C-alpha cells in the first residue's frame, strides 16, 4: 500500500490514500441453529489524486503493480474537474480508546454461546417461532496518508448482533428484529431476546384501527429512519449546492426547543467513533440542532471548501445506509454517531398518556420518498396500537406520512428519558442514540 | 488462476463435504455528474476472492484480498465448517462444468476511451441543465464494469467467466415556488455499451415530466383501480413477488413452506411470472451463477398457480427441488444467496384501451423510482395520471403504492399484450448490515397490468 502511495506522490501534484485493513467475524444462526461462521478479511485502498490541478479517484485492492496503477490514476485525474479543496495536513488528532479488552476477549466460541442462549430463549417461548441470530466482531485498522504530511492511524473494535424472530401463520407473517452494537459490551443477547419475546406477545395479535390523525410514538428504530428526512438537509454538500431547504436558515428555530441533535464522534460506545474521518480531518463533537435551533452543517473537505468554512470531520467511506467502513466506497458527508438528547419522562408514562395512538418500530419504504425538504412516508412494518395507555396489538396495512420540520416543531408532545442505540431499517445499521418521541396529529392511513 | 484454484482444491477436497473457491478480478469505471460538475471520476481495480466449505451441514466462508495466502484462507473456511457442522450437507446435484465463457459483447465498454464516455455524459448533463429555467440541477450516474470470475469446486467444476455490465441513470430536478420534483430516465445492458448513446429524446421527456410535475397536484390517498405501465409493473413483480420467491426464506421454515407450497393459487389464471438468466443483453443475464450452475428460465407462477422458486444448491437440496441458477453474489466479499435475474410478467391479451375503458375513477401509474418489500411491499411511481370516465386525465404526483403479497397479486385483473423489457442503472439490494449486497444487476420485464384496489399513499 505504501508503494502505491509513494508512487502516487511522485507522479501527481498531490495525493491521499485511505487504507482499510479489517477483519470481521460473523457467527450466524439460522432458524435456531448455528449454521455459518464467516471471516471477512478486507484489505485495500481508496485513493484520490490531483494531476494538472484536476481530481480523480480510485479503489484499489489489486496491489500487484503499484507503479502502473499510479500511472493509471494520474491519467484518470487529468480528465477530472479542477480540484476545489486540499487534502488533510493534520499532524495530531484526539486520542480515543476504541478497543475495549472485554470485546477483544470475545472470541467466536463466546459469541456462539451468547447466540445460543438468545435463540433458546425464543424457542422456549414458542417453538413455532423461528429465531435467527447474527453476531459480529469487527476490527478496523484505518490509516490515512496524504502528500501534505498527514499519516494517521487508528484501530477500532466493536461487537454487534441482531436477533430476529419470525412467526408465520396463514396469511400472516411477523418478523421482529432487534439489534445491539457497541465498542463496549452492549446489552446481552439474552436480554434482547427477552425484549423480542415481549414484543412478540403483543405483535402476534393483529388488530384493526381507525385511520386518521393521531398521537404517534416513534421508537428509536423508527425514528432512525424518519431522521433521514433531516440529515440530508444538514449535509454540507447539499447545502453548498443550494438543494437543502436549510441552506440559508442557520440560527433559526427549526424544531421544538426541547430537541437537541448532536453529532458525537467521540462517544465511548458509538460504533462510528473515530479520532479522524476518512479524509484525515480530526473529528469533534458538535450540535447540529441545539434547543431546536440550527447550529451547524456536516461537511467533508469538498463541501466545506464550497461553503468556505472549516471541514467538520464528516467525510466517511461507509456502505450506503449501512454504517460500516469500506475502501470500496467514495467519500460522502455523513453523521458519525447521531444523538438526540433525552426527555425526562419514563417510557411507560409516555405510553400511559396515550388514549388512542400508534407506536411505530419499523417503517418500510422511507427511502422511496424525496426526503430533502423533510417529507417522509412509508408503510408500517412493525407498529402497535396503543389503547388507553397500553399496546394492544400489531397494526398492519397502514402508512405514515408527514414532514419532519412540521411534526417535530409543532406536534412534539414529549420524549422518553430512556435512550437506545439504534439505526436505520428497523435498528439494524446502528450509530444513532435516541429516545422514544411522542408526537400528536400524525397522519396514519389504512391500506386495507 | 485456474491451475492455482484446482491445485488448492485438490489439496483440501478430502477435508470437507464440499469446497469452492471463487476469485474475481474486475475493473469498474464510475462517472457521476451533478449540476455543472464532475462529482465522481473513479476507477476500481480489484482483486479478491472467497472460499466456502460445507461440512455436515455447517458452512465456513472466508473472504480475502491477499491471493498468495489462498491455502491459509481455505483451511480456515474448512475449520469453521467443521466447527459448525452437526447434521448433513444437502446440496442439490449440479453438473460438473469445465468451461471458459467470454463476455462476447456487442460493444465492449473497455473499447471506449474514458474521454469519450466523459464527453458523452457531459453533453447529456448540459442538455438537462439547459432544458428549462425551472430545472435546478441534474444527476448523471454512469457505471460500467468488466469482471473475470474464476470458480472451482471440489466436484470438479472449473469455470472462467467474463461478465460485462453497464448502467446509467440521468435525472433532472425541477423547482418552483418551494416545490421540487424529479424525473429520470435509465438504461442498462450486459453486452452493449451503445445503450448509452442517443438518449436525447428520453432526456427531454424526463425533463418535461419534471417540469410538469411542479404543477401537478398530489394524489389523494386511497384505494384505486390502477393501471401500471411496464416499467412500474416490472418493479412491482420484483418487489411484490420476486423477493418472496427467493428460497432461503422458505427452506428452513416449514410454515413458510406451507404458505409457499407449489399449487397454491396466487393470482387469476391470466397471471404468468418467470425469472430468466438467459435473456441475452439483460443485466440479469448470466451463463453460470456463482455456484457454477447453468442458468435457465424459471417459471414461478403459471396460470395463477405457484410452480417454482429461485434456488441456490443448498435451498434446492433441502427442499428436494432442482437448482435454478439463482445463486448470486455482488462480488467476492459475499457468499452466493438466492437472487433474481430478469424477472418478468408474461404478456397477456388486453390492450391498453381495454384496461381504461369504462373506468370511472382510477390511476395510470408510470415509471418507477424503486421499491422495498417485506410481507408488505411499497413501490413508487415516477408519476401518475388520473383515469376519469375511461380517459387519461390530469397528472398527479407522489404516487406510492403499497400492498400485501397475498392479496395484491390476486387483484391483477388484466394483463396487457405489450410486453417491454426494462433495463435500468443501479441494481437490487438485499440483506442488512454485513450481509447487505448492492447493487446486483437485474432486469425486469412486463406488459401493462391492471390492479383492482391498490392503496396509493399521497395526501
């Protein structure tokens, strides 16, 4: 990898090389049985180079002829657009401890045992429910080198798992998934299995409901999806291009004053925590929304240059909509760990205050909407009817629609004191720490 | 590379029930333009591989970039499989194949120099931006790839296969009075660079749509009789049925087997659905899948009755069915899983006029932005037109259709005689977290179809 970098430095005006050497162990249970052990070794580089003042980029895992590859990249760059930003020259970055001994000691054997406990618990609840478990231990070794002198490294280790339970009956499929991830040990799979069972008890009972405007309690797993209607608007790239409706609204009260949204790349548990982003820009904690007021956009080096501000350390190479690094993916502006500050009311009390409403855990199809501008819609994959303060059953064949900047400005009722790590697509992808959020007057339409 | 794979397999074949090695070398060119700028100009130069072993039903799978350590990775995969295996490996029989498959393209993406691709796309981009004062930005996403895959297994199959793929999406985003809209056109192929040539008319049509949508009202949500154009019908069959045909959801679950039992009625007798790996030129074309199994045209629904599903050797083996050549992986980073190739609704007998004739109130839904599916599926049309008193009336926007696997197919009451093959850029995504595989090249085909009572979300 160094040979490619050295060759690039010689042949081009300036160069940046992001190197990822990662080892992922996957432990997969299917239908209650250990089925599959995987080791995903991945070693390669993403390169950007400037030649004749123009920018080109490459993904390289074939390291057999570095000189030839560097030459090819130089020729490519010559045909690019003029470069508008400079590569990082960071000499120092924050010190974060991203390798926890307790995760380091977690071998495949231990993860198999944890998975076994979880699937056994679900089988014991109901042998007709099939349980899947995926445990994952990921070690990323990241290095960013630039011709401007940056040579930065970090190592990050995290453990994550997902448990899903499937109940199939005539004309009814219920698939419930719950996930946990952390740089320090998250909640045990057995505890999560118990959460799954609790939701299965309620979710296996399908209930009909009256469509209309009603209170909606967004669980963190659904809120993660809904937040996509917000994060695009603070993406510096879309701001710089004037596509974001928030381009000229810095400092304005956009949301309810109880809402603060933080981008926190230093959180000791966040799986996206890192001392520098994938462009070698040092990271820092920052409010995007503070007490409802727009405070900051997220930028990579290119969008920061376009906005004439310092980059915020939000240039990442992560698989789209998933939150793991890959050298095969281009830089895009993304949040690190996104945190909504909690409220003060216990979740049970939040629910207890709802006479007739819906609690949404998983929305399907949110990406099909044109999310810029805050409009979102989707069908309810996992949602429960709340009647007189209690969840009474699963609501199917329903859709939710609304506008982020309306619902969370004028229709916020309260937020839970509890926060949960969650992620998009029902919680799967990780790196969002969110409370339950109760809103009123949200459109729920029936599709029956 | 073939020798290397064969040598390695011969050293390890006795240590497990089944072993396979797949090594891929590929180059991808990506060009993205947005607004006045080239956003991405990227080449991918990859070499990587994977080894998969089965032992007593257990699976070990190891991916790698360092080909020189092949033996080490193969041995790790076998060790993993042995740790897991407790029952019996049940892979459906597949023929032993020794073959060399050249891509044999009509027009090879590698023969076109980069500057020509760039000039072409820049021209399209300028055309979008200059189309109308209300077009505020453009999006051009081009991706071509050429891949060599070497595959060998412990049964003696050894294949070298070349594959070409090209896809391009061109979009215009319009804005007026705080309203923004988008429309796009898209092409794709597995054997012809020239599909990206001469797209001017299609670009103009997309831009015109983006402009017209600015003034179109949002559709009132509700249940409508809906006529879908071939593009949207293709997305519909992919989302609403194709994913449910992928056998991994069925093979481990007796309940799902009951639900998806062959002979079950899924639609009216006019409904025929198939998935084909042998449609030359389609992005879903492949001679052999990622397990070295020859592909075929697989009937899924014949005359409304479920007759087939999409298999890997393992899902076929466990269900006692025949492998269909649907074991696919996006690249060497992933094991093969059941995936669609080119999924189609076969043509029927109705004309478009018959479909709208006498319809008091309905929707004509056109083009597709994409879809997502579980038991419930959702897919979005590019635009819609109200059908009023048997005639196509005003344009409407935000046409998102949603339904349930078990009911919506039954609600298809007319199928057109105007089959179109749809090839687009992008691709299909499946799985989550580490198992998320995207973008897998697929094709779709369908005539116009009419669905009674489908829910459309709007306002």
